[in-house]
C-alpha cells in the first residue's frame, strides 16, 4: 500500500483549533512542537506548496540544508517513483481540506532514495480554505528494504517450488519418451531436472563422496545411476563402521551418503566418526523416524529411498544443495569465530545485553569492571553497572536502539566497577543478532585517566591564573606607590631639571602600569592589542604632558595588532618617550600643532610600521651631533632595537621604526 486518502475534513481533527485568526496557547504549542520535532520529520508549506519550515530531522534525511529548502517546493525531493496521477490525487485530497496518509519515496541531495510514512494535514482559514499544510513523516526505509528482500526471497521460493513440482511430475509419470540421443530414461530425467532447476554452480571439480551402504543392491543402483548420468562423483564405498573409520583416515570427502541402519549398535560410533562432516542420510521408505534420528544426531539432510529408485533422480540436486548450504554454514561459522576472536582479544571492553541482562562480556570488560571472571557478570542487569545518576538515560538509549534496530553515536557517561568505584567511559551501542536473537552490543572506552588528567590540568591552570592575578595586583600596587613617591619628590624639589627628570620617570612607570592593566582587562597574560594599548597610552600621556593653554592635538591612526609582552613593553616606552619629546621641544611659546601616531602594516611583507611625528618647529640643525648625548634619544634607539627594528629619523620631526611581529606566547586566560 502506498497511500490511504482520508475523507475527513481537516477541521474535524485534533488540531482544529489551529486556524487563521484564532487565539493560540503559545506555551502549549511550543511543548507540542518540541515533542513532535524530537520524534518525526516535519515540514510546513504555504497554500502554494512553498516550504516555510523544516525541522532538523527533515534536513538530516534529505541532506539539504535549511537555507536550501526554505522557499522551495517539494519537487526538490521528488524521486520520480510515483506516477503523476498519484501525486495529483494527493494534491486534490489536501486542497479539498482532507487529510492525506500514505507512503512516499523521496530523493536526497546526494541522489540516494528513502521512504517515509507521511501524513499531510491542511490548516483551514475562516472560509474553510487551506492556507497552510503540515507534513509529518516517519522514516520507513529499512522496513521497505526488508519487505523488498522478503518479496524477492518469496519469489525465489515460489520459483523453486514450481521447479520441484515439475520435477516431481517427471518422477511420478513416465508419459514422455526419451528424446533421441539420450540412451536411458534416468539420463533423460537428470537432463530434464538440470534444465528445470538451473545449474548455478558452473563448472565444478570432482565431488568426493563416501557412500556408507550395507545393501549391495542399493549400492549398485546408485553407482550405476551416477555413471549413466555422467555425474562428476568420485565414490568410495564403506560397508561397516570399521571401514568408515578407515576411509576417513587421511582422506577428505565433500559429502557422506550414509545408508547404514541408524538403529545398529554401532550408531554412536558411526555418528562420532561423522563429526564435522557433511552427512546426508539415506533411509528406506517407512523409516522416516530413523532419518529424523540422524538429523538429531548431526546429519545435514536426508533422502527417502523408494522401491522404484526414483529418489536417485533427486540425488544430484540434493547433494549440490547440501554442499552449498554446508559451505555457507561453514563460512558463517568461520566468520563468527573470527569475529568472536577479535572481540575476545580486543583491548576495548565489550559486553552484550538482552532484555536488560548481560549475556556476553569480553576479557577486557571483565578487567574493567574488576570482576574475578566472566561468570561474575553474566546474567547481571546491565543497569547495575551504570552510575545511578545516569541509569534513566542508559535505559532510554537502550530502548531507542532496540526499537529502531540501529545504533547510537558515542557518548560520555559514568559506570561503576563491582567495588563501587566510578568509571568515566565513552559508550556506543548497536543492535546485533546474538545466538539467533536481537541484542545490544555495547563498546566502551575507559577515559577515567584522561578525565583525571584534565581535572588535574584544570586545577593547575586555575592555580597559575590565581598566581598571575596576584602578581599583577602586586605589580600594579607597587608601581602606583613608586609613582606617588616620585610625584611627592617632584613637588618638594625646587629645581626645574630635577622635576623634569622625575616627571619623565613617572611617565615611564605609567606606561608599564598601563600595559599590565591592558593585559589584565583583556583576559590574557600573554598578548595585547598594540593598537588599543598605544591609543590609551598616548591619550593618558598627552593629557598629563600638554602644557596648559597650548592648542596641540593628538591624531591617532592605529591598526589592531596582537603582540607579546616582549614587544609591547618596549613599544609603549618608545611611544611615551617620543610623545614627551615632541611636547617638550616641538611647540615652544604656545605654538599650536599636532602630534600624530601611526601603526600600520609596512610595505615590506610581514613587517609593521610605527611612526611618531609632529607639526612643531622640527629638529634643530645640530640634531645629529646632539643625538648621542641625549639620554632620551639613546633610550628610544635602544627600545627600537628591543622591538626588533632600527630607529629612523625623517625630515621635520618624524621618528619611525619597522619591525617584525613575534608570535605571542600561548595565552593563559584570566579568571
């Protein structure tokens, strides 16, 4: 069934209150929407079919982003699977105000297809006309795939049954005569059977057969039939248990056809000799119970020998079928053994639970939970190993993957060892087939030591941050004390040159204090925004150094640049010295002008350009001669070297330095 049209009007359904112009209880709708979004694939369209809302599940299954879907119509996910009449019927249904229910095949962005069980509800305005549609979907792709597989398997079984029915007719009716070129009826029947059944094997090597037969007449009939039919059998005959044991020594047989009476005293010995072999029991008509006993004791199949020997015509088909099934079972067992071995030797703890109880644990899990042996855990409710605070979550996750027959992404959680100590783990669960029944396979990764290390690092980091904060406060307080002492000393001094020196020292200390304050307020102790720092520094220095009544402006062109303290400190001191020098010597007798500070990328790749200039009287003619005698200029030159460049002096009063930016050391966040 692909659709089921409902004839009920949308205004007769439980959402009838959601109509245009009606008051809506918003908190209730929000709760309803949250619950719906968590469970279903939801989309809302306007009356023309344009998408106005999709939830996360819609985006996930369609592989289209929300931005790509909004404003589009549903043709964006149309797979082309459904005929136009089908889609027209859907639209006619909802446009008439009726609810439409059915199954739709859609196409995702990557070209893959998926099936959804869909309900489309029209929302009606006051005139009873749809103004909006809401489509609620559930992913049924896996169910549809299983149905397709079942249908294919059913078709194969029906085809096989038809072939067997035709073959049975050939066995029970000798209505036809053998065509010319076929020398015997048995050969002709075998030819007919192979045509009916089809030989899917292709060319095959000799099939090595051990025939366990005590009746020489049956033995002769079987070997004669094999020869006449041209079957590629290499037959070895054993007429007793002793001969069976002798034949099995050092030889490998593909199949054993055993016709010895299963009630013989040597039955147990015979079946012991057959362990691990592919055995088909040959039982006489009326001895079906003996054939069943053979199956119970490990035989793979049986064939009833009728007096007319018609069973021989089924012999090759049954042998080939048994060989294929036995080979498949052997490969499955080998695969299961390899898988079990991998799990047993895996360093990751693994356990399997069914109906809430452990049915398997590997050695790594035994060690993780501190158990003495596997038996100490088998049968235990798995929730007893989960931390009490997370048992509801674990129960819900297990129920979800069991219901969906899927898996859950890795998640962190806490579990308990048998002694009650707490484990931090990453856990992932998947539904598997375990001993023929569905169960949940859980893989763990012990991250306890990682979490302890993280907690230790976090505590250590907090201690270091606290120490840095304390150092900052002490440095700040000490610098303030020094500044205050210098200010007091300058106030007491009667000499102008002494007051000038003390003022310069205050400016330098203020520069360092401002750097510490900038670092502290930025939340990191390793880097600072040079542009912001120099802007604050220049503003404060300008405010304290500009003489009263002098019309000098400060012009700033500072680009953001993060540098470490090793470069921020000399840069700040350099700018402070140059501002002080400009204001002292560049604007005598109240001369107006401007001081300009620039920080920008240099023309040389990877370098930055810092420049301090003024529009004052310029440099004196003997500047170069006096340059080596000025303590301030010597200090500026040394600071430029610390910054990573050389001080350059231009015409007028332009001081500049080009420097490369060192990578700031790893920041430590302040708290």
